[in-house]
C-alpha cells in the first residue's frame, strides 16, 4: 500500500512539473535576465506595433527538419521565433505568426521560393536550407530573404523595419537639394556627341527605394509631404529656404546633410574654368546660420589629414606610390560597428573631408559614425591644391580623433528664434516693385514657427561630398558592350543605409542594436591569455630547438646513402640516434607545455560541471530539510 502511494506521489510530481513548464510557456509575460535585455522589445518597437491598423501575417520559413544545420543556426532560429512571439503577444491579435518548414520538393519549398526567400548553403554539409521571413498586410508583401547570425545584434530593428515597410502603400518621398551634379548636367559637348550623360550611381540606388523630389537652391519653401530631406553641398541658400529646413527638422522629420570644406569636383572644375577665363567656383560649402543655431561647430576651411588612414596614390616619379593623407580610407576600426548605418561596412573613401563637433551647451547627443585616427590633424583647404602629397604629411600636427560623420539627435533649438526671416530689400528697387506688407489676417493663416523640436529630431551629418561620386565609389567595367560597375568600397552602401535608416519612423530610429545570445566566456578567455603569456616564451624556444634538431636529422639521413650505396659510418649512425632521442624528448616537453596551457581551464570546467550537477539537488535537499523541521514544529 505504501509503495503504491509513493509511486502515485512520484507520478503526480512528474505531472506537476510538466504542467508547470506548459503553463510557464503559455504565460504572456517573460522574465528577461540577459545583460542587454536582448529578449525584451524596446519602447520604439512597442509603439510601432501599437500603430498597426490592418492585421499583419508573418510567415517564418526555416528548414527545421534539416539534419545538417550547424548548432548556431538552429539556436539563432529559436531566438528569432521567440522574438516573433513577443511581437505577436504585443500586438494583441493584430499580428499572426506561421512557422513553416520548407522541406525539399514540397509545396512549402515552392511557396518560400515564390515569396522571395533565398536558399542558403550549410557550411557543414553544403546542403541548402531556408531561413527568412515574409510580412503580409492586405496586398502588400515585404520579405527578409535571408536571416543571418551576423545581423543578430540588429534583429529587432530588422523585424520592426519589415513590419513598418509592409504597412507602407506608397514609396517614401526624398527631398533632394544638391549643389553637386549627382544628376547629369546637359552641356554643349554632350549635346554635340549625342550621348546622354548618366546619373551618378547613388541616385540610381536611391530611386530604387524613394520617389526623389528635387528641391532648387533658389526655392523659398520645401515640397509638401516629404519623408526625409537630403541637403548636399549647400551654397548661398536663401534665408527662407534655410528657415524651411530648420522647421522641417524641428517638426521631427529627419535630415541628411553633406557639407564639404574642399570639394574635389569643384576644384577640378575650377581649374577648367580658369583655363577658359571663367570665374572660379567656391569649393567649400556650409550652413553657418543653421549650424550656429543648432549648436554645431564646423570650419568650412579645415581639411582633415590622417597619416594612418591615408590612401595610397601614384607619386611624382613613374611607378612610385605615396600615401595621400587627405584622402581618407576609413576602415572598420574607425567605422561605428554598433550604429545601424555603418554596422556592416568594411571601408569608405572620403576625399578632402572636414570634421565637426557639438557645443557643450547644445544639449544634443552626437553618435560618431566615421572618425579619423588619433594621429590626425587639420590643414587649410586653400593650400592643399598646391602642396605635393609628400609634403602634406609633414605639415600635419596630430590633434586627436576627428568626427567625419555622425548622428546628431535630441531636442534642437531653432536657428531662427524670431520666426520667418524678412526678405532683404533690394537697394535699387522701385516703389512699385516693393512687395506689399502682409496683413494680420494673412499672417494668422500660417502655422506658428517652432522654437524647438516637437519631440526627438535626427540629423545625419557628414563633412564630405566627393564620396557620393562614382569616381570614388565604383569601378566602371565594359564587358562585350555591356556597361557595369563594381564597388571598390562601401560608399554606396553607406548612402543607402543612411537614407533607409532616416526615412523610417521615429519609432524605428529609436531602436538600438542589442547584444548577441552567444556570449563569450570571459573567464576562460582571460585564463587562456595568461597561460599563453606564461608559457609562450618557453614554447617558442623549444619549437626552435626542435626545428633545428629535425633539420640536422634530415641532413644526416641524407648522408646515409650516396649514389644508392650505404655509406653511413658509426659516427653518423650514433649522431642520428642521439638526434632521434633528443627529438623524442623535445616533443614530450612540448606536449607537457601545451597540456599546461589547458590545465587551469580543464579544472574550471570540472568545477562548473560539478556545480551544475549538484547545485539544484543540494538546494532542493536543503529546502526539504527546512520544510520537514518547519512542518514538525
């Protein structure tokens, strides 16, 4: 009877544990104890999900049944599915999730291919698998063709961006105010040749995503309903247009600005015009009124020179190569790996770029995207055109890192605190040409000017414009009469990333990259480094001796035969035996040293194993003893 009760108790305990696990998995809340809260949706995502009006269907394709997938891919797929579950729970019925396993030669595989999911190749067995996501709202469909572990840090942003794009019916509008000819200028030579000049590739890339609305530098207002504004190499903008840009930013709309202390394009054009007797164009650009009002410090005459990031170029003598310190090859070490616009980039080329900073009193946040090295300094833009590359390097006085591009966010103060600036009166204007003074009724129709940002405003500023040109971003190819372009750096990717990032909603812009689920065991890494430092010198010396002994042994072995005849003397034979004994001893010593490198780590692993095995039983036992005495009392 007692044994039956015990068996029933064990069965009930097991059933209770299963029930508790089931209930825990079904609860709408989760406890996220990770350091960077990687399993918790950010406030921006929650706000984005709360704005969903029409239901969204998420189709998550993953080849779960594949037996050749690496463990890290399967773990990441679990992470993605868990995160998608968080979206479903936060949407309160507005999001549905379908998890699909597209097995080979099945309708599910055909559906994945039709939806735009790209097959990936397993690095272990070389077999293909599917790992992507489709968002569908009404007739609108957006897709992430391939989810990869390299983007795990930005998983939440990618998922939220997919949801946001699935709800967009029309293409986003990009207002483009450019002082450099990213679109071709029709000139006399082009008309005579009959060949139409081509757009710079950055325009072609932007046109894939945006409806580009041109903005003339002579305009007084911005076009209506712009989603994002790009201002490139601004020169001599009217006060009213600058006021419109100021109000656009303060209203919470994102702005991309590219200024330049020394435009290579206008420098070359100036030389051509000087040869023809024409006026020399200004090579620098600035927004002095706006920058001063926003708290941005920028010198339109200072060019950054950096011997560390200097680009190799051809020297004066034939075949020679020198490093040109004002052509900056910004590598991964100086690209912000945690910011979305630059996280996946490897290198960029900036030509005669400037730098900027914020005033301490601005109250804004500056997140550097591109920086120079600590060995960089500044040079006067007027002098660099007449100075050889070899001499420029000697003129640089290191003055610390410089910010070349950055995200500037926060509550901006208006650069026009007194409102819309008055039109400057023409000194030679006739009375009848003077504009009538607006009546109070007319003034009341215009919305009041903003004195500060309504919410959080975002400005992406870069102090160079030449990087947008094909000459510094792609290599033109011509294969069998077909023109093509090969990227030589990540300039075009940065242009796409920057505008894609800015054109998202403010909820998207607020999402930051998080940590990854697979975290390094820092204790073990530190132990390995210390052990390596402790024994590396001895190991290196031993490896040298062993190499020397093996070389001498090989040499002696070759002397044993000469012309196919055995000529080994007793002395050579004894020397060979001695070297072989020494070789065995040295190899044994090397094994001992290598073994010692792992002794501390192995001991730690054993302690952790024992701790993991016995911690739970000990805690349960202690609780049982406490409960027994408590009940007895």
